[in-house]
């Protein structure tokens, strides 16, 4: 019997697990996927918003700016790339300028520091590739960009290092409340826990319905994106937002923390699990991104993808008004962290603290500090970022760092072996890609994926065709040996 | 030690350039190769058809490579294998090449001349942006060629191929021989991007349909590929609504073009040609950076390896000339692509360096029948080549004698496709 079971190892569940590991509790982190951070956390804008969007009376307004200021420390402790590049919400006319002023006032209420309204000349001096008709902008220097999947993997690793049990490929199908605990049924066995935290992303309403009367409903809203080659990664240096509308923050153009350029997302309600891109939507993004950034070089696109938001529906069902649902539910001992859409990533350091210190502590008032808690993880070697002398020394210590596997991103065999052997180790080609960027570059794994498969098979002591791209069993890469290889194998 | 010549890549271009420059008198020549053996992509091309021009024989890829590797060995040219080049820095008379490998760690290699022979890579699926899911089972043709021919593993059983590039055609046959069912090769353009002989020998002989003017409009399958939607395209290459057809398959191979691999070239600040995606080069394959030469697929994507070797000989001669101070730097002619032609290599000619004739390689923009390729200086027609059929998949080799060129003052040479006049 665990003290606490957390359902969902995306950024919310993983981060809450890590914050709980500050206490002497037995904690299990469950996910139906073959890796942590494999759904919403994997595919989003990767932006740490400053926090001027949401009204201050909402949890979104309360936690965004608070989470944002915690990012330097968190990313330093957890060795996650983070860049506080700042953001600009740009206006094309006086009506939009009025919105900019409203956002500015709202930002002040939310405690967003250093906000500034810029005149036309100031905007164009900061960003030379913007549409010349832009007449002003809201500048938020505290906005930033992060690698959300690396953050999630490292938070989960830190949680595991501090005693959390991670169980992947545990898809929850039923939950029974039994007197003083919960029995969680999964496709890989049952789990018992005194308390449950539901951080199941787009499925959080389905999970809650397993145990209580529905009081909120989530809609999956899909967003399509493009990623551009690093060659054009410095086209803009700040996150460029259009003026927000009722549909959301609009199509943004942003640098990524690794030096690519990202545009997206649109918003379209879809069935849960539908992460397909569509031609019309991709065209829509291109058209809208061009309005602010007319020289986007579409021949430098290296990847398109789509991700989901888990948006609470505003109808009679809901008590939330489109806000985060972060509370102990009507079912005693069952906590929801649901409707956790943007600015969820930005807010998570503050939200996780709140969940642990306000909600869990109210349920378990006598929590004892974990004396062995270590907030830091062992930093990962990033060969390309080292100086000449550091490179020399590193290869001397471990020659595997002298062998480049991913040419586009200059990722060495040593780095790939490291991410395989960490406590939340990579088991699939995609999980290697998420952790150390092998295959993230302009050739998209064309050259390195056979080598990554080889390294995974060697390090995990299995054959090449047992290595998956992503999901266990179903996302196989190789279907078996060739005829010639089979006949060679026969005695 | 300061090398005379360092060659960046031990594929067909690098091997032939190394042999030539050594024969021309360069002493300290070094080949850098990132793979565990020399030969480059030829090692995974186990089919035959290589060397018809060079050796008058049909060789397999590894056999073709071996011919050059043997010469490299007998000439005593050293090579660093498993060695990755991080960058090239111009230090004036010398260039520094920063490399790493497991054995010797991080090193800076100094050299008087450099020959860039990094080859090319495949255009990935992301670049062409097919809508739909992103499951396992979508590969570039070359990646599958490596899995099948080098590792001995099959990627799947029911196959669709997008793009009719040569590697895709070769793999259609290879996978069929390995027991897979290749259901269709879809080509966006109204003509194939592969060699005619590959269409015949790899598709027709096995009854694999080539669907011209077709593209894939959706990729199905969340975990592993489950099928593709194929549609006919109109003259603007847009899918025609109502022509969609679902083809179930577990494997999609992409053979949608090759891109010269020029990160080192670009980072070094060498002048590039947006038409070829390679460096701007002269008749002896000199680049805009004195002492740096380039040849093979890193300059422009070739159709046959034989022409890669041919071009590498020029670069080898160029580097040897540079070392003795005999390389002329005065540009006489600037070749240009006119109507119907998408690029011309070389983009510069210093006539003093030229041998008896100058070979111009070019590609046409579309299929032409019974046309002539004409070369003009100003309004004067200086050379002409009649062609029954011109295909974008096949390079045009246009030779002009040195004596002919010498009759004209400096200027542009414009190559155009024109009607044949009898």
C-alpha cells in the first residue's frame, strides 16, 4: 500500500511527485505510456509565459507569474535548458493597442515584473523581421523558453532518485474506493494507495468518473506546429504573440531553447488522442504566422507536429470557468490536478508546491521531511556546449564521448549511453531523442536512428527488432531479420 | 605536422580526389572518415550498375569503392576512421580542422589545402510535411537500405514508397526480393526522378506500379504505420479532391530528394550556390576560400558515381596546382543557367587552369524531347549539343574545348534549351 498514487507522469504528475518526495511518504507515479511526459508535455509551445494573460481571480492568474520566477532555480537544479528571452505581444492597430493596455494592467495585478509597453520604433529595433505595420507591443522580459520534455524527464528522475516509484505502461482502467484507501486497476496489475492525485491530462475527467460523480468535463483541443532548421533559428529573438482573442493566445513565432524556430498553434476541438496534423490547419498556421513575421522561410521547415490541450468545458457541468481544477475532489482523499492547460507548464513549480503544502498537507498533517531529499540531479554532459579543453578531457575520461552519433545536433555515443542508464532511462528511440536530442536535427534521425537502435539493443541486452520507436510492442521499428540474415543464422 | 591536403570524407569523391592529388605530387595527404570504413554510402549499395563509365564494367557499390580503396592503400595515403569533423577554421595560408574520435580524442589538424567531399543526405519526412500521424514505420529509403543491407533486418512487410528517386527504386526491388510486398511508388511530378534503367529493372520487372502525379495526403496509425491516403495531383501539384485512396501498409519509404551536406562549408563562410545547395566552384573545383576545393555530391547531387569520380579528379588536380602555386585565380567566364536549365557546375571558369576541354554539368527543369542545349557568350552561339531526350533525373554533361573558349573575351556563358533546327 502506497501513501500516495499519482496518475499521469506528464509535467504535472511528475512535478507533484518530485515535490512530495521532499517528505517521507511512499509514492507511486503511474502512466499508461512507455515514457514519462509523452503526451501534452511532449507537444506544446514550450513557453514559460510571463503571466499577464489570465485574470487574477483565476488559479491561472495566481500561479503563472509565481511559477515563472521559480524557473531559474528549478532548471539549474534539474539541469534543464531554459532561456529567459522575453516576449512581445504585438499590435497592428489602435484596437489591438487597447488590448495591449488591458494586458499590461492585468499583468500588474498578477504581479508580473518589468512589463513595458513599447512604441513602434522600439519594437522594430528589438526585432528586425517583424511586419512593418506593427505599431506597438507589450514587452514582458520575464517570459522564457524551456525544453518541456527534458524538464519532465529530469523532474521524474529527481523524484525517482528521492524515492518515488515510477510505473510506466500502467494504464488505469478502474478505481475503487475501499474504506480508507483506493484500489487502482491497471492493465499491468493493481495498485493500492491511501490517497490519489489525478494528473491524467486530457483523460483526467475519465479518471475522475471512475471514482466520483462527474463535475467537470475536458475537451481535447488540438494545436498544429512547425519547427524550422537552426539555420534560421534567430529570425526572432523573443516569443512573438499576436493580440489574444477568445480562442487563445493566437499563432506565435518563437525561438526554441535549442535554437530552432517554432510556429503554431491553432486550436480545434478533436477526439482525445487525435494528434494528427492536417493540411488545412498547417496552412492556417503558416498564413497567420506570416502576419507578424512576413519573411518566414518555409523551405527551412524540418518537422510538423500536433499536440493537445485539455480544456475544461464551460457548461452546466462545470464549476471552473475554464480555470485549472486543483483541489481535493468531493471524493475524500482524491485530488484533481485537471484542466491543466496553458499556462500549466509555466505555473507548475508554484502549483506543485501548492498541491503538496496546501492540499496534501491538509490531508496528512503529520508529514515528516525526507532527510535524504536532494533537489538536484547529476548534470548531463552536453558535448557540443563544452570548451575545447573540456572536450579533450571528457573524451580522455570516457572515449565514448569521442564518437558522434547524431551529426545534426552533435550528440555523442557517451551522451546516448548516459540517458539510457539514468534512473528514468531511455528505452526507445523516441525517449533517447527527448532526453539528448539525437534525431531532433535537420535530418530527423535518418542517419542516426539505425545507430541509436544498435546502441539501445547493446546496452539493454536485446536484439535490434526488440527496440521500439515509442509505445511498447506496437511501435516496432524492425519486423524481423532479412532472408539472407536468417539463412546465415542457421547452422 | 602540417598536411598538404586533408580530405573531408572517405566516400567515392574523397577517395578519387585523394588518389589524384597524391599522383599529382602532393606528399602528405590525409582522409578523414566518420564511418568505421572507407567507401561512404557505396558500402550499403550492394546492387550492381556502378562503374560502367569509369571501368567499363558493372560493379556493385562495395566493389566500386574497393577499386579506389586499393589505390589509396597502395599509394600509402593514411586515413582516420570513426572520426567526426566538428569544424574547419581558415587561418590564412593554413586551415585547421577540428576532429574527434574515440581513440585520439579531440585534435586540431593543420593543412595547406582541404578537399570537401562530405556527400549528401536524404530529405527527411519533416521537410516535406505530410499531414497525419507520426508513427514508427516511416523511413527514408537510405535508412532502410542500411537496415536491410548492413544490419540484416527488415523494417516491415507491406510497403509504399513516396518519391521515385533512385534509392527508392533500388529499395523497391530489394524489399521485394526479401519477401516484402511493395504496393506502389508514388511520384508527385509527372515524370520519374530516377534513372530509366532503375524504373525498368526495379519496378517494371517486378510488376510494381509507378503512380506519376500522385502524392500522399495523410499518414495513418498512432503507434506503427497502418496505411496512407494517396491522391492524384493537378498541374499545380495540389491533391485533387475525390481522388483519394487508402492503401493499407506498415512501411512508408521516402525517396524525395538529396541535399548536399554543407554545414562545414557554410560555417566556414564559403560562398554557396542556392541552385545547387553546394559551394560555388571553379573548373578545378576551387571554392571561394583559397586552398579549399569541393567535389562530388557535396557540390551538386550527381546521377552516377562515375561522374563523382570524374569530378574528384578535377579537385585533386586543383589542389595539387594550388600547392605548387600554379593555380590561376583570374576568373574568365561565369557559366549561367538559362531557359530550361536549373543549374550549371562549375559556376566559374579560370581558363588558364583548364585542360583540353571544360566539362559543364547541368540539370534540366522538366522532360524535354528532341531539343538542343546551346551555349552562348553574349549573342554568339559557341557550342551546341543535340539530345533526343532530356530528363531531370539525368545530368547533362556538356563539354566545350578550351580552344573554343579561348576565342572569346571574358564574360558569361549562358546555357539554354532550345528547339532543334535541322
